[in-house]
C-alpha cells in the first residue's frame, strides 16, 4: 500500500515504543534465547548486547519482522507484531555495514524508501532525501556511489535512508562496527543528537563498549550459556554489578578498552 503523505502513516507510538513479552528466538529448530521480556519507552536509546552467538542480531531480525517468534509477543509502536506485508512499517532500519545499493548514488539510496512507500512527486522526493543527507552531514556526497565514499560516510548514508520516512523508531545493527575511534565517536554523537532532538526511539545491536557507555540509556544483555537475558539496565550501573558475569562483560581485561 502506498500513501500520499508520509506523516499520516506514521503516528507516534502510544505508551512504550517497543514491548517484548516472553519471547523465544532461534535459528530453525535451535533455540538461542528464551523468556525475553523488556519494554522500551519513547525517546530511549536501548542497546542489545551479548557475546558471539548469543542471539543479539537474531533478536533484531525478530523485532523488525524478518522472523516469526517461536513463542511470545512483540508489539512495535502499539500496532502489534511487525508485519512487513501490512503496509508502511512504523520504523526505519540501518543494516549492518550500511547495505547501500552499489549501483545507485547516495541520494538515490535515500530516495528509495520514499519512492517505494509514497506517491510524492519526484521533485519532492529529492528535496526530502537531500534534507536527510544534510541532517547527517552528507550533502556533498549526494551524487557519489557507495564505492567512492568512506566507511563512516556509508554509515551516515544508511542512517539517512533509515530516517527517510520520518519513523518514530529506528533499529541500528552495529552502527560503529569497523570504524576508527574518531569516526565511531562521530556516529555516536550523530545518533545521540538525532534521538534527543526528535524524541526518536533507538534500538541498536552493538558490541562496542565505548558506544554503549556514551549513548545508551539502558541495555539488554543476552547470555549464550543459559539462553536467557542476563541483565537489563543502565550500562554504567551494570559494570559495577554484584553479579560476576555481568561485571566481567562490562569490564573486559583486554588492553585499549575505552572507559567513559
């Protein structure tokens, strides 16, 4: 279903932006995590954490409707479970690595959701997409191909595309992965600015502790061994938790770990 006006299809969520109740996720018949329950209020930056193989990226797939829950309930923006076949979703997604289309310019990548989901004239589509690129500091790269821009610029372009339809909720998959510390800091600051300036709700999968401490209001820690949620809360409080496994996750012994 297409729409004439983006805003009319994207009412702000009533109550919590995302609700998850007793969710079980997995791959095929293999259960990764069970009993996942959490609520994300509007305007919060919420991080999904866990070690390798803990199910954090898989959980994101369930939250955006790419997988059907093995058990439990997901409610996004007060509309029930995400259904990508039911029209314009109330969220945007930045995929890991950016996932830009290599044969399209940066501007064309951002116009794609607008062309797919609205009946706006092409001139208006270009104006909106250009404004999103300006918002993320990428206006000068509008006519370049993804192969011609840096990793940090690719992430910014992917963020602009995720914001093209002005969703109240955005999901980010590893927004700082593969970036140098300075560029990662810039992406963190961009996410924080966008969230605070527009009451945007952000759910992000990440393994970058520096980013977690810088911008996350709360986080969810998945545990591979128990197949359960190990902790939910403010990461700055969890790093001094009385529970050894929680404290060790937030205080790794490796050198070079940034402390806020």
